[in-house]
C-alpha cells in the first residue's frame, strides 16, 4: 500500500494493497472483496487496471521500472508517473474536461488513480474500423491551442513558467526515447528498427537525402532546447479516447516543455497515417471516409488557429508580445500573431513528417499499418506515407496551411 517500497500491482494483489485508499474505496465500494480487477494496458510502457465494484469503476495506472514493450532489459524510471500526474493536473487547468480527472497519486508506487472513461475507446481503433467521431476536430484543435498558449510565456507569469520548466526538466529518460526513436533512428540502421519488406528503396532514398536529415536535426534541436510550452509529447490517436461524440486525451507521460507546434504536428501525422492505411481497411466507403479524415485534419488546424488568435486577444498576460508594444499605441498586433503562428506551423509540419517516418521505420509501429497482414498490400501504402513525410519535412516552412497538406495527401494517395 501507500508509503511502502514500490511493488508492481497484479490483478490478485490490487484489492488488498489498495483497500486503504479512500479515493478508490469511495468510488468503487468499501469492500475490496467485491472488487473486480482487469488489466487492460495495451500501451508500450505501463500497467493499466480497471477496478470495478458495486459503486463504480476507476482506472489504476502504474508505471513499471522497465519498457513493457521490450522487457526488463530496458529499464525506465518510475518517476514518469510523477510527471504524468503533474501533466494531467496542468492539462485539466488549461483545458477543463479534456483529460480524465485524477483521484489519487502515490509517488512511491508510481501510481495514478483516475476517472474511467466509458464507453470511450482508443481513437486509433475507431479510425481503423471506419467510425466517425462528432466534434473531434473542435476538441483536438482547442486542446492543442489551449495547452500550447496557456503553458507558454504568452500567458503564464514568467516565474511560474520557469519553475515549471525546471520541474519537468527532471523527466530525462522519457524525452530521450523521443529523441532517439522519433528524431534519429529512422534515418540510420538503428538496432531496434524494423520495416515492412519492400520499403528498402524508399528508405535508401530518405537516408541519402542530406538536406532532409539536416531539417530533421534542426527539428530535434528545437525539440530539446526550445521550452516554449508544456507539450503532451505523445499525442497520437492511441492517446485519445472517444465515443461517437465525446473525446478525451490520456497518457501524457512524455510531457516536457517544448515547441508550441509539437503536439499538433504529431497529431496530424497520425491522422495522415490513418488516411494512407485506409485502402486496406475500407470497402466502398473508402473515398468518403478518407475525405472525412482529411476534414478532421483541416478542421483541427483551423480550430487551433481560431482558438490561438482568440487567446492572443483575450489572455495575452505574459511577458511575450506585451500589449504596450501594440494596442496601447493604437497598433494592431495581428501581424505579430501571424508570425508566431507561422513558426508554429513550420515546426508542426516538420514534426508531422518525422512522426510519419518513425512509425514505419523505428520501434513502436502503429496499428493502422501493422494490422495490414499482407505485406504486399502494406508496403506500398507505407511508401506513400514515407514519401509524403519527406515532402512535409522539406516544405514545412512554405506550406500555405492544413488544406495544402490535405491536397498533398491526395496527391500521394
Ligand atoms: P501507456 O502509457 O502504457 O501507453 P495508456 O495510458 O495509454 O498507457 O493506457 C493504456 C490503455 O489503457 C489505453 O489504450 C486504454 O485502452 C486504457 N486506458 C487508459 N486510461 C484510461 C481511462 N482513463 N479510461 C479508460 N481506459 C483507459
Ligand atoms: Mg499510451
Ligand atoms: Mg482500449
Ligand atoms: Mg504512455
């Protein structure tokens, strides 16, 4: 239980070990003998239990001292639960209702007890199944804009923001996974890489492209050294849970302070991979569903811009772009906001292209492509995705908007 040395929970030990946690008992029921425990973790890193009882259900998420996907040969610090907990509380403050409510945190046990989302399922599964989610783009565009803006010195008092940067700078090993698996491994023959047979010529082309690798390293440099805002850090369609009309963001253990455009860039990449994988998953409704995915990308980005501009006008209380430089002198700050947004999109489209590469070339592929059993079907779809990723990295600074990105996707499809 609480206060004792870390020990991984099991389905069998959980009721006895957590019986004294009132945040749990008060929601599930006071008799731990009546609790049912199911382990549902489908992620790469942690244990996730649903605990059910006569009064309700909660999620118990516990970090393991190693990477679950690989095993105890790859140790990973338990303190990531501490950063996930602090990320969840900040996201809840910056975009109320967007993340599961946290009921309890136990640092020694690396354990978070939180709201059980139901009947939500992982968005990636819905995209593979061809399902629609109403309000998805509006939710995601607002989440990305609010967390980006409200976690930056456009809004936060500088001392508070700097203290937060210092706090999250302690999360070393998890961002290191991103630095390696996302930004580096796809571009050389790294040990844990894997790829679908048949992609070799495309991979050779990417690795021979020095200009591309320079742009990727520039994006990595910004990722590691630019602390503009608190990023979720792992905002893919497996970190979003949805019903047909309600969505939430989960799993922010990759949190760090980083570029304003990081999350929305990674997110758009995952919609683009859903788009390119669809020919293997759909029948007659292929074209319609693919267009729906592109509309989610375009709408997410336009909601992001609108929300960001709104916050720019109404909540610009930080040290950056102070009112006195603009409105107080009768001047318009719109050109300044335009310039900030242009940098956000430049960063976002580069990250987008890089994420499209790493999910096909590095460790931790995504189910959109991985669920395509026939490699002769999968390889050409992944090839389109890889080539479009390279185009995004090259043209990140000059792309007009998300609609231009959608047009590019249609060209590569
Ligand atoms: P990991 O960090 O290991 O990737 P996640 O936080 O992504 O763990 O959770 C793994 C799985 O557990 C999710 O894919 C989802 O199916 C389930 N899950 C996690 N959090 C919740 C929640 N709050 N409500 C319902 N299911 C959840
Ligand atoms: Mg996860
Ligand atoms: Mg699930
Ligand atoms: Mg995770």
